């Protein structure tokens, strides 16, 4: 029989065992008033449990093991943190447990008190040979309220984890939210392929320098393209030659060191996604929106946020070019709806949430979650798999939560820590 301590924790936590005529292994009558609070850190497994053994009511900690001999094997005998354990809950009692003063620790054996049906459902869920997720055969039967509550919880977990990187960068930037947002926004303008060089470019060019030159679009473009390493070679067209001239002067003035041009990737990319076009769009956004993060904090409607990115006007040179000195057929180079939503999802939502948590301003957290509800769901292999299982996915709120569900819970078969798994296992 495949049996885990996690399953024993689950059975005890929700008291899913036969509680009729409970007795300790020494034959004393007992009753469980409270299983206690599950402790996922060091120390006994459940804290503040309340039980009655005989005529005495005890309050304290409960420790769980598959076998009572595990107490000794895990080194609890010499650990003072376990001195106030009032109950040892085991699947199998294979040896008595004594305190340092010689008294036996009350022990409850659950081997014959767990229903075979519950165990079989657990076994099929955790040890089955499912193709996508452990509960793929039953997830569609979970009621909408349970699913929504769980997805909300793990979405917040996902944002909290991603916020750690924001807070770490904020500390490096001495608490400057504008600079930190600028760096993250730059990385996300590179999307996956060119995220690193975009981030390095932004870190080589502090936002404060851009702010000093905000009244000159030419200087902003020169700084961004120059720091990206695209102005190092000899150029033919008049526009890039002027950019190079400006950058040479500004780089000397501000002691700037450009990044290596070879970091940028063009291979197997659509021309509209070339890094040169993304840099031109990024430069136009900087020209148009000084102190961008402060502006975003003030915007309440998603339409206005989208317009902020949709209405940027890049230099006319790029209407007939995808790269310097290489003319192409005229084509629009504005950010598409999908690209804008990706930026909103990966940068704006993250920073609204992080700022709200860091500054203890809940309305920014709520605004971040609401924004996710107004962004279409992402299309990827994970969301496609959940869709085939009958899970409704309409917004980025749901798709982001499902990504967290799959990566953090399903892939590691943490069904007993998952709200969906608990609902499926719980007797009706």
C-alpha cells in the first residue's frame, strides 16, 4: 500500500477518519475537539490541538508519523520542541513512545479507521498515470465557487512570488519606483527573445538621464539606440548618422558604456518584432511619457492604459525600415493589441500589485487583479490542456492562476495542499 505522511496529515486535518469509540493504543477513551493548526515549518505538525483522554482535557501539539518508531528515527526524543506534544497520531503503532520522565505519550492509531474508498481515491489521484494533471478525470466536476476561490488564492501566491524580484530590484535602486519600473518595462519590451539585452540596455542608461533629455526626441532615441550598441558601426542613412553623433556626445557627457550589439537576436523573428523596432517603440514611449510609473498609478481604466501604449508615435524613419540602412516597404510599426496586453500583464499588473503590497495600499492590489480580469487569457500549451479538460478560461486572471496551479501544484502532485484536490477527495 502506497501511503504518505502528507495523506495522514490530510486525514487528521479534516478529521476524515472513523471517530466512533476512539481509544488510545493503551485503551483509554479519547475525543478530538480540535485537530489544531497545520504547521508547515519546523516543530510539531499541528499546533494548539485540543483532545480529551479519559477525564482529562489536553491542549497542545500533535505530531504525526506513518509509524510510531519514526519519532525516534526523526530525532524528536532529544528535541525540546516536542516536549509539549499531547498526542502522537500514527498510521501504524509499532513501538511505544515514552517521555523523558518515563510516561507514555498518548498515541492514536488510524490504520483501521481510514475508509478504503478515501484511500483509493487518493491513490488514483496521486499515483495514477494521468497524461496532463492528476485530477484530469474529475476537475470539470468541481463546483465553480471552489474553483474560483482557489484560483484567486494561487493567483495571489503567484504575484507574491513574482513581487520578490521587484522588491529586490527596488532595494538596489534605493527605493526608486520609477527606475525599477523602467528597467522591468524595458525587459518586457524585449519579450522573451530579447529580454536580457533590453534589461542590460536599461541598466546602462538610468532613467534619470533620459529625464534630463526629455525635451528632445532625437536625444532620447540616440541614447537608447546607442546604449543598445546599434550605433557603434559606420552608418549611411542621415537619421542613424545623426543619432550616432548625438550619442557620441551624450555618452561622453554622462560617462555611458554601451552594451554589446551581438546580444540582440533577429533570427527567426518576424520583422515587426525585430529589436530595432521594439527599441524605436520604447524610445517613443519614453519621449511621450516621462515618469511613466507615476502616470500609471493615476490611470484607473484599462482603456486608458492600453491607449498609453497604443498611441505612441515612432520616428517616421521606421515606417520604411526594419534595420538601419536597409529600406523596406512602408508598414505600420505600432504596438499590436497582443503585445500591449503582454506588457500590461507582465509589467503593469505586477507593479500595481507590488506597489500596493509594499506600500500597504490595498486599492492598488485590487486594481491589479481587476486589470487581469480585463485582459484576454493567454494562449499556450498549459491553457490549451486545461481547456480540453473542461476548465473555462476567459481572462488572464484565470490563465495566470492555472499556470501557477500546473507548475506549483499539479506537476509536483501536491493534491493534498490544493483546494481542487481537497474538494475532489473530500467525501460528499
